[in-house]
């Protein structure tokens, strides 16, 4: 599900579907901007931070090569699927964002909000290092109404819904784990307290 969210919002941003919807409300036929002159996913450099189960699934859905993943700071998009650990808290700083490619990047966070402080994120947007931010996770949830991110035109906010837990998916994971355990096979996706995920 998370990989669907990622692909959906990349396509939405690249084709400026918000402008398309606005044009429809205004009964305006327009090819302006990215509506007609858009980039396609295969022409983008997409960096994924976090290569656990979710990051690898997203990489597969986007058909990214591992080579692309090591060039995060020349990426068009940086997608964080990082967990909340002592090592990742505040990992993405204004200093790191300041070395992104010329013209800025699109930053998407579907992992944990704690990887970047609101102040660093806002400063990176205001400085042009981040030209657009697609955010599903935050340091404080729900995002307080007075948070400046709500009012920034470069920001798209979703309420931590990039991947919801569905009963049938939980049952399938349980069944796979139970079968692996009964047959003596290694369990996939085992929580490791020492890693924090």
C-alpha cells in the first residue's frame, strides 16, 4: 500500500493534478505548466532512505536500480521510509538538505516524522532546497492547526494514511509467520528490540 501512495503522489505532483482539479472547478481548459510538460517516473532519479521491507517494495514498484539509491543528493525525489530509532531521530538536517541538487528536490516522508524536525523542514522549504514536500508523518500527530506546514503552498499533507493496517493483511502476515515457525523456517520481519524496529 505504501508503494501505491508513493507512486500516486509522484504522478500527482509531476502532472500537477491539483491544478487540473482547480481548472475543472473554474471550467478552464489549460495545458499550462506541468499539466502538459510533465516528467515521467522512468526519467526521474528517486532516492529511497530506508531499505527495509517497505523501502525495498517501493524500490521495486518504482523500478529503481540500487545504483540510484546511492546518489540521494542528485535525486529529483528523496523518499524517507526510515523508522523512528535513536540513530534516525533528527537525521535529516538543514545542512544535509543544503547539498541537494541545484534547483531543489521533492521530499516525501512516509516513514516517521522524527527523522526531520519541523524547523529544519520548514527552513529547507523556505531556502528552496526542498521545492515540494509530500508529508504523511509528523513529529506531532495530529499535526497541530498552528503548524506553519499547513499554510505552505509547496506542502501536501496527508493524515498518516500512506499504509493502513487492514485485518486481512494482518491475518496473512500472521499465517505466513505461523507457517514459517511451524516448519522451522526463519521468520520474516522480526522485531528487534535493539534496532527499535
